[in-house]
């Protein structure tokens, strides 16, 4: 158990600066006359990242460079690696916005977080089935999620570990949190890859391309071709109106390239990190700063687009703000897109129904 390991490890970060019993801060600065303690309206933001691997550290460093939090807590099962990562980030203090960086194998370091981002995950053992890997990650989440929930009962949980849709459902069950406070990073990254490829194709800025991939973060994801627009112009209906021929296969090739993107990066460099770092930081900004931006993220999808078969989390364009998921947008789907989305839901449910969830609170067991 992390707490037991933590008790043998000295605290990784000391809070106060003191030298030979001298309180430097008080010696160095002189308070104003007739001043008062800090106002109760002062807001302090805290983010915790669980899992200090490639993905967790890319997220942590992007959040730091974008000045999204006052305090950042890192948790991992490996104390040495964790301390190394914490020190390495702390040593950049002269180049970064001021952020208190803490790290511990003990979950008490996450206490009072506004946002808990979970990237911890077991890696696939050669020859291991996908289901077995999922079951091992469920066991890992049974350890992590209840601790996070008890130290930060009002936080938003943002799940990144794969398979992200199933694990977001698992985190929801284990945390006992309302559904609007449990979110999976889902297809936010896939949609960015999609926008990049379309922008590249049309030689425009990806930020001017509105395009969503929804459904499962994975092979059964659904590209919403019917709602793509560039600079406010709906692409498919424009092409049809102008009678410009396009091949459906060309569109499918772009979607296939999106699905293959992660596999390609992993084949080439061993893991993915930078894009997921930026993707999750964009979600953190919308949540913590109440931006009310729309992101395709994994949410409780039951009841949307005829997905009534079970409690499934998958990505839909959702409005994010300080309360978590504020709403899901009424994006128009063609019959074919809606059908594919329901297939995606069924693929996730099939895995989910084979899982054994032990313990936890949540909205009931499976
Ligand atoms: N959702 C997405 O879009 C997306 C994108 C990229 C990666 N991922 C997923 O993110 C996860 C992490 O990937 P990575 O490349 O960083 O892997 P990694 O192996 O580099 O890091 C995982 C970290 O988790 C830690 N860990 C393991 N068990 C733990 C526990 N019980 N408590 C705390 N920490 C624990 C490990 O020590 C390790 O540092 C994977 O599941 C990966 O598939 C998701």
C-alpha cells in the first residue's frame, strides 16, 4: 500500500525555507502596518497527477508552462523516480510561473485537489489479452480511486489511462462521484489528430477546423464528417452544393490515419506523450478556468443518441467548466454516424460486462 511505503520515505518536498533555525522569509520581508491575513476570497488551485510516467510528466509540464495551477502534486508507486521527476521540475522554477510542486507515494499529498488526473496504468505483458490488461488496471484503480475520492471529495476526476472509456466508468463506480465530475480524456486527442490531418489536407490552420471524433477512444471511434466546418463553412455540404466530387474512401483514409496515429508514434518512439500532454492541459484549462468550451470527452453517454443498452462512458462533444461536464451538445448525426456510435457503445459494454469490480462506492456495482 502506498501509505505504508510513504511512511518510510522522507517527505519529498519541504514547505518552508529555514536556515539554522532562522526563518528567512520573516527576516527578509517586513509586513505592512495594519495589514490583515489573506482574504478568504483568495482562490488556490490544486491539481494532482497520478502516474509520473511519460504521459503523466508530459501533462504535468504542460500544466506548469501554461500556469494553470498554484499547486501540483505528483503520485507514483516508484519513490525514486518520483523524487527525480519532482526535483527536475522544481529546478525549472526560475523559468516557470510560480507553482508549488509536491510529490509522494502517499495519497495525502493530493488532499484538497480541484482536479485529479489519473495516468497510472499497467503495461501489456507480451501475450497478455486486452481483457486481462483491463482487469489488472481495474485492480490498480480499486487502489487509487477511493484514496483520491477520500482526500479530495469535491474534485473532478480526469482519467487518461487506457482503455480510457472503460476505466472512466470504473472510476465513476469506485469514486461514488456524480457523473458530471468523472471525465475521460477520450477522443479529445483523436479529434486534434483529425483536425491536424484535415488542416494539412486543406492547408489551413488546425484551430480554424471544427471537427469531432466521438465514441470509443480506439478502433471503433466515429468521425463526424457531417459536422466538419472550416472557418464556419460546413465542408461536406459546401462540396455537394458546388458539385465538387470527393471520394468517401478519401475521408475513410483520413479517419484510418487518425486511428493509426497512436500506433505509429508508439512504434517509432515507444510511447505517446506531447500531444496527450497538450490535450489534457486544454481540458484542465476549460475545467479549472470555467471556460465552458466544448471538447469531445468520455462522459456517461446513456440516454444520448439511442444508447440505452447500459451505463457506458464514451466521447461526445461536451461543455466543460468548473462544475465538470456542464452539458452535452446536440450535434447533428447522420443515421450512419448514430449507428456507428451505438456500435462503439456496444464494443465498450462488451468489455465492461466481463469485468469484476470489487469494493468502492459508486452508483452501484456491475
Ligand atoms: N487517453 C489517451 O488519449 C492516452 C494517450 C496516451 C497514453 N494513454 C495511457 O496513459 C497511461 C500511461 O502511459 P505512460 O506511457 O505514461 O506509461 P508509463 O508506464 O510510462 O507510466 C505509468 C506510470 O504509472 C505508475 N504506476 C503504476 N502503478 C501505479 C500505482 N498503483 N499508483 C501510482 N502509480 C502507478 C508507474 O510507476 C509509471 O510511472 C497508459 O495507460 C496509456 O495507455 C492514454
